[in-house]
C-alpha cells in the first residue's frame, strides 16, 4: 500500500507540473508575442554616416491679395528681394473689399546662412520698400508669413526655406545594408515620398531628381554581425523582436526550461 500511495503522489505531482507548465507556457508565449509586436531596443553605434546636400532656395509665395481701397490705375507689380536677387509678381485686377487667393510661387537661390528679405512696390513717384522677415536658411522647411499693406491692397506673402537638387550620400560602417531609402516631403499638402539609394563599394547614393524638398530622413534596414536585423531612422538604430523572431523564440525556450526546473525543485522540497 505504501508503494502504491507513493506512486500516486509521484503521478499526481507530474500531472500538476504538466498542467501548470501548460498554463505558464501559454501566458509566457502571449507575453513574448506582445513584446515582439511592440518592443524595440535602442542600439548604440554610428552604423551610417550620411550627408544630404543641395541648393538652398527660398520659395516666395504671393498667397493672397486683398483690396482695402478702390483700385488705382498704373503699375501693379511688386518685387521681392532676397540675398541680392529679386522676383516680380503681377497684382491682379480687383475691387474694393475683394480678396484674391493668388497662391503664386517663385524660387530664389541663396548662398548665405542668414538673409534679409525686402518687398518693394514700384510707383511713378517713388519706390516704397518694406523690410520682410529675416530668414535662417539652415532650417529647411520653415515658413514665415508676412503681410504688408500698401494702398490700395494688402499683400500676404509666405517665405519657405527649401532644399533643391538634393543628393544623399551614405557610408555604412560595420553593417550590411539590406535596404536604404531617402524619405522626403516636397510640399505642405503632399504625402511622404521616398527614393531608394543605390550602393556600391564606394558607398550609397541617391537623389529625388530635381524635386525641392521641405524635410528629409534617411531610413534603412541593416544586418549587424550577420544575425541582428536593425531598423535605422532619424539617426538612431533599434532592434525589434518582430524583425528578429529567433530572439523571442530562444527566450521562450530558456524561460520554459527555467520554470520547469524551478517547479520540479519546488515539488521535491514539498515531498515528505
């Protein structure tokens, strides 16, 4: 009888461990699945060295013309000066109280880091010049609004800093490049676009052709040490479990083995 009772205790213990391991296995699997879907680990390292070059350009937009007084006959032009260069806009005919959304843009290339804008309204008597907003051309994508009132109209200008004729040069360091892209936005109402960069022994290079852009970002899929898949974005690399499924699988196996050994020790300690 004693041997039979001992056999029943061992059998019950094994069944208890098996049932508990089944429940724990499901819970641990769910935990690692959620981890794989949502967790990414920052990875320190200068894996990509890149530069994005182009021509700095001020996009001058005559957005709106509002007639605040009866229109006059004569010259209806306005000149905008930036960095010693100018563009001319024609003022459309209108009536007092009318607002015309012209939304006409012209580009001016600039060489200086800081430039002062000026708006000149020619007339038969004298040219009136108004100081526009100062611009820092290092802030690609920044826009400045400026409204000038000159009888008989109110002019609404928008100055936007753009980068044109863009070229991206990238040099990988210690990683293999699986995919490399230059993401960019070419207009405020435009969706994000991208261009693939081509790689050779000298590095990677690509260009969105003649497009002018407001913002850019280099993104990449990398392989580190031949096994780790990394995401590269905004100058930082991260390791996602979703891209490296073998990591959560290995962690799951190690966790379950550790739990099984711990449970066996626990039941053995409780055994009389």
